[in-house]
């Protein structure tokens, strides 16, 4: 689970170029590079229907794109998501990595280093299409004393500013992950709260995972006893288990970081102890309970607040989302609750209750 998707701050650079270059937080060079990369992706689009019917298309690609078309229709008609023209086309990329995502955090507190962009507000990451540029920026942040994380991503959303194509990077996964990712990204088109990255990504994780369950377990040709349905359900349970573990880890670290009696060096030493305790808990209780998703690559990472916060963005309070789903009875009804809650600037977490 190291490859994640994200809503890129300046990836809508072609439309926002003139606006964005007037803000120092979104540098002209960064925007121009993003705009060029986005232009290449858009220029290479082909209608999915044409790719499926093309005799030169291999059978696996044809099957996966057929699933994608069905999932998009399901997201619109059954989940009520506003898809616009996204995922009606396909772009084959030259490499197996779409972009690199750079994030940073303060080492003695769970606080991200953020960047401000037009439209989306402050976000705790930047996307790069150039590896060398990403590594240079990461080195600068390392030198400034930040915890950093540079990771690949295979998908992104431009939040409806462009008709996002389905990318060939997503076809390396299986059908469940393809459908989950597609619904995840469309949920960003439907509801995106500026400056609320943790909510936006956790909400999208919920809609993607629970939506995939409804797709595979209720669609024609599917059903509750089919292998894909059982796998989608197992992964949804695994995400809830992982979320509970991550929120517990964050709470334990938060107690260390908020202790005003500790000096900075003492906090760093204590966080190492917390990490060892949580790793032991993962190995003894969490890993044996996982059914499909392993999350092992994350546990192999050294303790790093950027890594932890990255997980926290996508997996915060997922069991609470599951409880809301149980009360509402469907993903569609649950999504409607969040849309209503955020109307006129309301608290996006409100429908979950509690803190």
C-alpha cells in the first residue's frame, strides 16, 4: 500500500497558470513543469470505448477498461457521484510511475510542512513529474531539519478542472483496486473541502472501499458469494483495522509531543520507544488479523512523522465512517450526509460525531 493517489495542488496548471504564477507559494517553474506534464497526459487521451474495440489492445487491458467503464457508471448512477467527463478516456504512460509526491513534517510534533495553492488551499504535499527536481527539494527540506517522505503515485485528481483520463499505471493492480481507485478519485470530484486534506482523503478512502464492496457484491454478474465481492469486503475490513491501529499510534505519539516537560531530544527518544511498542503490537495482533492487505511495507519504514502523517491522511477514523454507513444503509446516503454537512462551511467530520 505504498502507492497512493492524491489531489495535486498545481496540476490544473494549464487553466490556472496565469493565476498561480502570481503567488509565491506556487512557483512559476513548478507550475510550468506541471502544466507541460499535464498537457502531455491530456494530449495522449483516447476514448476508452475506442481502446476496448481496438484489435491491437491486449485482452487484459480490454477487460480492465471494461471494469472501469462499469465502475464509473455505477459511481454516477448508484453512488450519485458527480463524475463530469473524468475517466471516459485512457492514457498510456511511458513509465510505471505517474508522479512523485513529496511531503514533510516537523520531527518533534505531528504537524506537516504545508504549501499553499490556488483553489485547493493549503496542502501537505507537492507533486513532481521529474525525479531529480523532487530529490532536490527533498534534500533542501532534509537540510532544514524536516522529516520527509518521497513516494510514487499512480493516480491523481484535478478535482474536475480537467477530464481526467484513466492511466495505464492503474492497470497493474487487480480489479478490486482499479474500481476502488476510480471511485476514490471521483469522490474528490464530488466533494472536496479546501484546506481539509485529512478529511478529503479519508472520505475518499471510505467511498472508494465501501463503494467497491457495493459494486462487486450487488452488481449484475456479481453477488455476495463471488470471489471479487469477498475480496472487496476483506479489504474494507482490513482498512478499518489499519485505521484503528494508525489512530492509536498517532494518539500515543501525540501524548509524547504534547508533553511540555520534555525537551526536544527527549521527545525524539520517546517517539522511538513508542514506535517499537507499536511495531510489536502490529506484529503480534494487527498483522495476524489482516485478511488481504498487508501494510508490511509501511512497517518496514523508519519512524518518521512525514510517513505517519501520510498514513493518517488516508486512514483517519475509518471505523467511524463504517458506523455511519451502517446507520445510513448505503454509500450514497452516507455521501449525501457529508455534502449536506459541508454546505455553507460546516464541519466535514460532523456526520461521524465525537471528536
